[in-house]
C-alpha cells in the first residue's frame, strides 16, 4: 500500500515517504519561539485540510543551535504525525 506525498507527486511506501518528507519538504515546517518558556515550537500543517500540530522542543531551550543539530529528527517526528493523520483522515476509500 503506498501513500502519496502531500506536497508533490511522489507516491511510495510509508517509510520511504517519511524520509522523503524530512529530506525534501523540511521547509514546510514552521518554527517559532515561545517567549515565556523559552522553548522552540515546531509546527506542521496538513496541506489538505489545514489542521496543524505543535511540537514543543524542550531540549531547544536557550540553545538555538539545537534546531540545526536536530532538525532532521524534529522533521521526522512532525511528519510522522502528518502521515498518521493523512492515512487516517484523507485516505478513506482508496
Ligand atoms: Zn514530496
Ligand atoms: Zn488533513
């Protein structure tokens, strides 16, 4: 069973697509800083329905370099949420 990439025409198995999203579409994630706590927050938005999920990055506290060092892992976590959502909400009847 294959899944289509929500951002391009690629259609492949889930684990390949997961890596593809992290490598090619990392710029689709939004990063922001939570002023009060000092945590970084990564946000992924579903391009199909606009639902979004925030992932607080507690380890990023007061360390902007964290985002560079762990960017790939952060992407994997967030795109996992997105893939799970797409499979559950947007692939019914396929
Ligand atoms: Zn893609
Ligand atoms: Zn959606």
